[in-house]
C-alpha cells in the first residue's frame, strides 16, 4: 500500500531524515516509534505532502506521490490525522467533519459516513452543533479521527493520537484504530505510548536520530532488550 524508499528530508539547510525506507502492506497496522525529536512527525508530514523529500521516492499503491500537491492525496486514498488535532476551533463538530469529505466519493457518501462516525463516537453526535474549540481534549481527538475517517481513506495515518488523554480514553482510541483496520483500512501510526502501540501493531520500525535502526513484528520488539531499555523503562 505505502512504500517509502530511501528518503532524505531537511528543514532548510538542516537535514533531519537520512535514507529512511519502510513499507506498509495492505490491511496492516504499522507503527513508527522513537523518542521526541527522532523525526517521526517529519516523516508523516513528508508522506502527506506537506514536506518534500530531498531524495528518494514515496509510492501509494504503486503510484509515486512525493511530488504531488497535498490536496490531491485525499482522492488517492490517503488521510492524515495530525499531531495536536488541528481542528477548526470556531466551527462546529459537524462542520469539522464535513471538512473531511469535500471531494469525490467522500462528498457523495458524506451522510452515511457521518452516521458511522457518530456510531463510533456517540459523544460527537451529542455535541454535533458545539464549537470544536470548546470540546475536551479527548473529544477533540475523537473529532480529529472522525474527520480523517470522513475522507473514506484506504490508508489512514495517526500522528501521536494519545498524548494528554486519560488512560481510559487512550484505550478507546486504540480500540477504534483496531476497528478501522478490521473494517478494511490500512494504518500507519506514530506514537510515544510504545507498549500499547507495539501490542496493537502488526509490524513496527524504530526511528532514532532520523534513521531507521530496527524493524520487526510488534510482539518481537516488545521483547527486544534495546527497545525495553530505551522505551519501556525495563
């Protein structure tokens, strides 16, 4: 589904990603873990077209996407649930959801998809006319995920969905991620909650100082001595 090949990424003259390659297969949950500043969110922004790689390729379902405009990626089946939610705070819950379904098939199926989002997150249905900026942190994260689902993506990327949430809400969010994969979506997740993420994912990559240093099945990395020492406090 997603094939990232040997990308370098820089902010101006400062290179932050070196020769990174990874893949996300159809129907998988693939995670990228690493410390703050390792470059995880930079990679997500590069895949979604906000940043351009200095070298390398990014392919979605075999089609090169590393030089296309970000807005075209929605119709190609890619959705990005960004770090810090990035909602439109003055707009209502329902208006924010509508912003996720402005183009193509997603627009035609907006009503049906919105009903599905409200079934996953009943609290959003209760607050559908409330300004999103007045929601709690957990409700805002639900809305950010719901907006991503409104695009009817084939591949959905989650960038740090759990920071700042109560443990019970973290469990709910991870349960939703598992559910959307079970319903046919492919998932790429960047997350600092390493233990729960590795328990959730099929495969994972470890990113350290802008380079992939390890990869493997989530369950195997949970038992890996380096991962345990560096990220699990064991």
